[in-house]
C-alpha cells in the first residue's frame, strides 16, 4: 500500500519552482544517465532479494541453530529457513516502499530544478520579461525570476522531471535496498565491531588477561554479588579480552560490496548532472534511515541477536492488539516445533523457560544458541 501511494505520486505533476536564466547551477547539459531506472531496480531490489533467499536457504539455521531441533527432524529446520526468508523479504520490501513513498512525495512538494534544467527547458530568452515573476531587472539587466511557462520543451515528461531534483531518488532507493542488504549480511555472518555484552546480574573479572579461579571468601580481590532480594544469575569469570573478537577480515566484504554499490549509484547522479550534492546526501540519508528501521522491525540487534529475526506473533495478536494488552499473551504459544519456545512474558521482561527474574539477562551463549529468547527489556 505504501509503494502504491508512492507510485501515485509518480503521476502527479510536481511543483515548478521559479528560476532565473542566468543561474549557473542549473545550466549543465542534459546527458544520458549511467544508471537507468531499470538497472536501479535490478541492483537495489532484485539483487538483495536473491541474496537474502540464498542466505536463508543455505546458511540458516547455522551451527548453533541446529541444536534447537533434533537432527533427524527436518521440519523445524525447514520452518526456520522459511521464516528467516520471509522476514528478510518483509524488511526489504518495507525499506524500499518507505523510501519510494517519501522520496517521490518530497520531489513533488519541493519542485527543485535539476542542474540540467535549462538544457531541458529550451527557454524563450528573447521574451523572458513576459514570464517574469520577480527579480531585479532594474539593478542587473536580465535578472528575471521566471516561471516554467517560458520553456519550449514539447515533452512534458522531460520538463516535469527537470523539477525533481530534491531529494535524489536513485540515492534513496539504492541505499534502502543495498544498505538493508549490508545490515542483513552483517547480522547473519556476525560482522560487527567487538563488544562486551552488558550483564545486569553477573560478575566477571575486569582483568584484561587473568582471573582468579580459586578465589575464596577471604580473598579481598574476589568479586562479590550485590546484596539484593532479586534472584542473581552468576556468569563465569572471563577476562575482558576473551569476551569478544574481531571477525575475519574477508567477511567485511559481505556488507562492503552492497554499500559500495549504493555509493557508486549515488555518485553517478552527480556526474550525470541529475542532482545537486545536497540532494544526493539527503536522499542517501532517507535510504539509510528506512533500511535501518525496516531491519530492526523484523530482526534482532546485530550485536546481540545471533543473526536471528524476531519470531512470529501469537495467533490472537496476529492482526493487531487492543489498548493495554500489548504482547502479554505472546508467551501463551509454547512452541516445540523448532521455532523457539515462547515461554514467559516478553513484554514485561520475564525471560527464559522458567521466566525467572524481571528484566533478567542471559549469557551470550544462551542468546546465540537459542536456549533462551531475548527480552524486550534488554534490547
């Protein structure tokens, strides 16, 4: 529906902002573009869609996910593959639809002239005073602010497109599809900056290299649990430097390839004289924001999600909720089909099969191999 509204904007005549015939910023030649709309659709939509499908079918569930289901049962594994494929495409579609809708709507509202407008326009220079809307001809001879009616361009499509400079559609659409793909690949293959997971109710050594495994109650260097009535979940004492590690360098190519493609597509809009620099930057920002929003709508955070997407909602909440109910009955679906147990109240922070502890945290191993589902209070 969002994309359909955006397609409707395509048919609307944009606002034609007045311009002057002596403006050098709109005096560039009207050239053939390097990346056509068809090529843009293939690179930004078809290429990410195929890649997401292949990753979901080939690499899901992965080494840790295989422990969720018995090795002799292919049903749970297949369902997980299909679910990850489904959420991957849902996020991609949402990202592209939002950028399409926002970009075309803004193009029509602003009606900013492209750098090659005068070449498209073929203005009537001799009678520009007849089309004047303002300016200072008394101060500077010929400095009129004229309307688009001065243009003698017979093709209205070419002329209307000349007032669609802000924001850049190629930039927003390419980043919406390819930056989303970069986030998707970084999530699935754990391509992230090394980090330390926060533990609310655990203790571990702050030493960079060694820990005292034989610490006793009389040892002053031994960490102690905070005194609280809240159930404590003690984690193994691990040196800080051993709690994370950088991914292999070659894996950086996975998110970098789509990111570089998006940058190249955006750069062609400047070299083809289709957009001003700010138009490209703003369009790229739209694509980045929509892709991040769509990715987080369907996928867990890259650093803490283990590469998984959010699970399905319960049947009673599949098409909406009423005020005050939220996701409370989300935990009523106790699934044993390999798609994860939905035990506990995820909305209110009770995690794990036993639902112990408000906003209780889990270890990175539990988080990655699926023995405990993440809580909303910890993301």
